[in-house]
C-alpha cells in the first residue's frame, strides 16, 4: 500500500488507510457520476436490460412448460402417463387404445383409460388441445362441469372454461374442430391449465375426426392405494419395452423437446449476456476512465487510495448493471406472456415467474457489472496522478 501511495505522490494518512473501500461517500459519488452522464448510463442499462429480460422470460416459460408437462400426465389425477417410446413430443405418441385393458390388469394398477389428443384442430385457437376421452373413463368423470355435462353424443363437445371465454361460446353454442361443427354440451374446469384451455370429445368421435380409429395418444393410469409408483413403472416397462411411462414433471419435460430447447437457449443467452453485457460495461467504464483521468488524479491527491478509486469505478459498473437488471426484470415478467404467444404455446403453458428465476436474472445483471468493471478498475488503479496532472 505504501508503494502505491508513493506512486500517487502523497503521504498515507493512517486514519484514511483504515477506511473501507466502499463507504457512503463513495456510494454518493457513484450515484452522482451515473446520473451526470444520463445518455451513456441509459444506453448501457438498456442493453443489459434486454439480456436480463430475455433470461427471465425464458426461465418463466420453461417453468410453465414443466408445470404443464406435469399436468399432462396427471389428467384426472392420474399417477402415470403411458406414451410411445422415442417420440420427441408426447402429443405425437401413437398407441392402440386396447392397450388400456392390458395395463389395467397389471399389478398395482387400479384404473386405466385411453386419451387421444387432437392438436391444432380449432382454427381460432390453434394451440388449444381437443381431448378424446372414453365417456366411462376416470378422466372424463373427474371433469367438473360448471354448465351442462360431458358430451353424450358424437356431435357434442365439452369446452374448457378458458377456451369458452376466448371463443365467447356457451352451452348450446357451436365450436368447429377441423372444420366440423360440434354443439357445446357443457363448460368444465379441471384445474389443469391446458385442459381448461382446450375441449373434450368422446374418444370414438375424436378418433373418427382425426382418422385414427383404434388409436390413442396416451393411457392414463391410477394406481392402487399403497402401491409404489416406481415399482409399477418398472414392471410396465419390463413387459412393454416400446413404451415410456412418465410419472413426474421432470420425466415429462425430458420427454418433450420444447422445454429442453428453451432450457438450452437460456444457457446460451446467459453466456451471451455475460459476454456482450460485460464488454459493453467495460467499454463504457474504460471511456469514463480516459475522460476522467484528471478527476481521479485529484482524488488521489486529496487522500483517495488506489483501491478506493478502483472501487469507485467498479461500483459505477455494478450500479449501471443494477439499473439495467431492474428494468430487465420488469420487462422479463411482461415479455414472458408475449414469448408464450410467439411460441404458439398459450394453451399448453402459462408463464410461471418464480423468485429463483428473478434471482438468476438479477445475478446475471450484477455479474455483468463486476466483469465489465474489473479491467477499468484495474486500469485506474495504475494511473500516475503527478504525470496526469502535469499533462493537463
């Protein structure tokens, strides 16, 4: 420290030497300097905000997709969902509907019912899913109808409460599925977002409509009380190696491609945000160091240590990043809904903003400030106040 002080050309003051690098005075100077150059601060903060907003939005969508994937296997409070092995998207699974009879005889299984999912069938809401259900199956019985009842005829359709609001239809209205009109027999709620944003047909009506006679997308299973899910799952897969049995949201998320794709995109964007944001902050702070060399030299002559001056520069980098991160968190929460609409997944998932997701966005913002401020802070600590003042 003595060497550094000697280079700065003043005698160290023991009282000053014991001061912490970041004091209220330093924080006040940081705030003053940021608002002294509002245009530069705003442009840097906006760049950081875009990166943080993208991260928060993607994390929210990923969390929402994971929750919806869990809802897919828990239709009607099912314990396990059976799908075709090897499909990237569970909604593209193809199974024989008679498989439900075989699975219901499996040890530990109490109920089994086939479901056929028809996607992109409702033109005004292409993301809405139409569920073909066995009228005698437990999934159909567990839909709670606010008005009317489950379809009693092949030309009738049950509409989820969210979809009913979107289409502005009610009991006795008409909904077209793949251009074929169906009469609304009832409006239901199930508690699963994408089910409430979809509709229900009799299984045979859905099979005829989709030209998939005798086929199902998934077989939903309810286990007997006291049965271990893992044990039943292993037994089913051992007897049927061409199936995949999904018992929890993590399995469902891994089986689908969308959440994995978005999860990988988050990692890529975090890295890009750190690199691009760090370079932007480093460039801004490096320019500030060049423009303010005389100011820093004068600070040195009145007793500011090299470490304290460096802390000032680093603090300004973190400060502008915090401003950008705060703006980014707000934009990310708003942008999550827009991203779901852009992905065409508004009926599959609702963005789920979590404290951990917001926290990760904030951490990235702070990391950008630290990474971007390190080099300028090191550079200002190497300034020679005497030579700088002599040149000016």
